[in-house]
């Protein structure tokens, strides 16, 4: 996997010199960017929207450019200020108070963003849910958070088991409300039409809550990861250094706001930096995606390996139809970024795809590739300024370079989660010896670049060798016949575990013993004998989460005939 680094191209980047900035860094300097630094009045939605709307040179700038099949809409910073004020007034009218949980269960739409910002202005806590969730998933999250209000659409309401949610008092419906009788139903459009466009933003403390993101662990029920307004410091800073956002950028983050990437980087980072934000609704298709870039002249694009792999499999026909020359910076998150994908990006976009590593729990990017930095394909990059990362053993002792262990972050970065909702013991269990231990396994090289190996639960031990599934998967997809790959360890009496690969075949290839043997040899020659899968099974699809992560845990349960555990985030 160690390939030649891809050198940085020169350019006028916000982060000019990684080492210098890292060594001479102070979060206090970042805090000076915020209006609360002088006024003492804190609210993340104010900093993201109102602050620009109140600036005569910014108020008419496009904040949100929304497009979906059949709908297109453009909102300026001033528009968004007014609309979110109106919604904050609606919340006020219906008795929502500071700290109340207000959940959103709806597709990406302008109404989503107005409501989301309104919730924050009212000092309540927003809980975004994936629109694809089915009844049990919706129930578990609303019950655990004791949400008082839900914003949803009439269509999705059938997946909300209202009779089993005693805390849920009000349901705001976005869409046609004919036939919905009862005091609990609130008509979004009707209320918005009646609400005032001015609202006195509720000022909060930096440590007050704003966001509850549910995330599924490998076992058990999803946990509520609680974030506070203070996170804005890091959203802003990483937007500047890593996304390299500048005044004239048109930015597109492809993530759904049900996933932390769709809030931290689909809402906060671009707007805190005063940048035009493109939101695309509807389903993924290569044509729609390329068209979104071409039509909006997207300059900075943040997506995920699964999407890049799908675009890659779609071949050069769709990509050649569009003018993508507006793109100047491309980034990825959510899963290991296969070197193959980076090389594809160099070919079709003539740009490097910059990997970034972080988690729901970390609230913002922590280990990244920067435009000013040489990139080693397969590595996640280096920690952001102001953050210390390391590899530790199970007792929290630091390990030397090249030794695989727990990827850990020195406790206390600005966007760190502050609670696991109602589970203090779970929260404490993340921290060992002053380190936040991520549950990812990785190693660091001599130059301080971090290399992801797998979730700790996913690392395979075969004949005494530790093998990360990512390396094997990356090699597998380099084979022309392989579309996607998911690799697990399968218990074996002799070897501890053997490597089993699940793959999809690229169109035009047929399953045969010769082909499987060829794929096995390809990994053996390209990676190592002990990393070559002993078993390969062909599937129509590899199971993935809504955020595009391969669900190796599910592959393993299927293989071993075990219960599948929580699958609420499984993509259909
Ligand atoms: C933002 C987000 C977190 C887990 C994380 C890791 C995997 C994320 C990655 C990556 C390799 C990267 N992950 N980024 N693995 N390289 N650049 O994804 O949050 O949904 O909570 O997932 O995703 O395993 O621990 P979340």
C-alpha cells in the first residue's frame, strides 16, 4: 500500500504551511473570529447565518442552493435568517424551551434547514434522523431522547409509532395536512405564514447542547451523541484549513444531515465561513451528481469513498458529458479511501481526493490531508493544528511508529462530544489515561502520517498475523472484475481465522472457479500470501450503512448464522 506520495500543487491555500501552523498554534486565535468573542453572546445559528445576514455586503449572497428532481430553490443569508426566525417563533408559540429535544425526520429540503436553524436559535437540541429509517429505528431514537416535538412529512408519519411515545407532544407536518385532525398536529406552512420574521436569538453558553446524533455501535442500541455550541470553533477552523473555503467558493457536501457529516460539514462549516452551500436532494445517480457540479460550478466537493467508487464503476461515459472544470478541491470521509480511488480521481478530475478522518463522537475532522501537504495514498493524513493524535495500547500507553494499535486523541478538542445521552458510564468508557480511544485500529509512520487498518472489531488474526480488512478490500477492487468488496475473518480451528471476501462482480464478468482463483492470486501477488482470501463469495450487493460504510459485522453474522443485531442504519 505504500506508494509514491502525490505532491501538493502550489496555490494560495488558507493553511500555508502545515508544520509551522501546527507547531505555533493556539485555539484562542481561532476564537477571535466569532462575534461572541466581543459581545459575549453565543449561538451557533447566529454565527452561521444572522451574522452574515446583518452584514450589508453579505446579506444578498446565496447561502443555500437547493435542487432535487422537480424542485429548485435559492435562499440568501437574509432569507435564511428570516425563515429560521419564523420557525423559532413557531417553536416559541408551542412552548419549546431551551434544552428540549426537537427531532427532524424528513428528506433534505429547504424546510429542513430553516427548521434546523430555528431549533438552534431557540436554544433547543436538534435531532436529525435519516428519512429511510423504519418504525423501530424512529421509535428507539425518539424514546431514548424523550423528544417533545417531531418535524416530519405526512408520508413519513406512518413510521412514527405515536402511541408508543409518551413524551412526543407535537408533530409539525411539512406538506399537505388535509385529513390530519388533532391538537398534536401543526401545519408547517400555515404557521410559517403567520410567524414574524424577527426573533430575538436565545443566547446560550458555549457548553450548552445543540445537537443529538444517534449512531449505532457494533452491538446494542444506538447511542445519542451530544454536541454543544462550542463545536463551532472547530467547524469553522477545519472549514478553513481542510475544506480550504474562501469567499467565492461554491461548496457541495453530499452527505445527508442524518449523518454527522451532513450537519458539521453540510450546515456549520460552510455557513460559519460565509460560503454558498449546494444541497442536492433525491437519489444518487452519476449523471445527476456530475450535473450538480457542472450546473452550480461547484468548487469544493466533500463526499465519501462509496460514492467515488460508484462513480468510478460508472466509467468514463457519464463523466465525459459534463464540464467539471470548476472543481478545485475534493475531499472524502466515512471510510478508508482506497488508493485506487485516488488514482482514478487524478485521471478524471486531475485533482487529488483528500481523505479526512473523524467520527460522530469527535464532532469534526481530526486527521486530514491538507491541500498544502504531500499526500500518501492510503493514509488519512496528519492531525489538525491544536490536536494531538497517537496510537496507544489498551492501557493508554503510546506505541512507537509503525506499531498497530488504538487510534487515540488527546482529550479536549473543541468539538468533542460532551455526553452519551443518559449513559454517563458509556461516555467515560471512551477515555483511557487522558486519551479518547476511537475503536479504530491504525498505525503512524515516521513522518506522523496515520494509516487506518480497520475497526478494532474487524481486524483479522490469521495464523498469528494481524490483517486489516481495508488493505485486502483495496487490493481486491483493483482487480478489473471486482466492483465492491467486504472482507471478514472467519473462525478457523487451524489458523484462528481465515480471510473471507465478499465481492460484487463488474458487469460483463461471470462467476467461475478460474476467475475466483485469478482474484485470489491477484491479492497474493499484490499484497501478501497471508492476506489472500481463502474464501471468496460473490454477492449482488455488499451491505452498507446509510453513510456508505461496509457492514462487515453483518457479513460476519450472516456467515456464522448469528443474530444480526441493530441494522437500523442499513441502506436498503
Ligand atoms: C464522520 C464519520 C466513524 C467511523 C470511524 C472509522 C470510519 C471515518 C474515515 C474512516 C477510514 C477515514 N471512518 N472516516 N475510516 N478513513 N477517512 O464517518 O462518522 O459515521 O461516526 O463513523 O468511520 O471507522 O471510526 P461516523
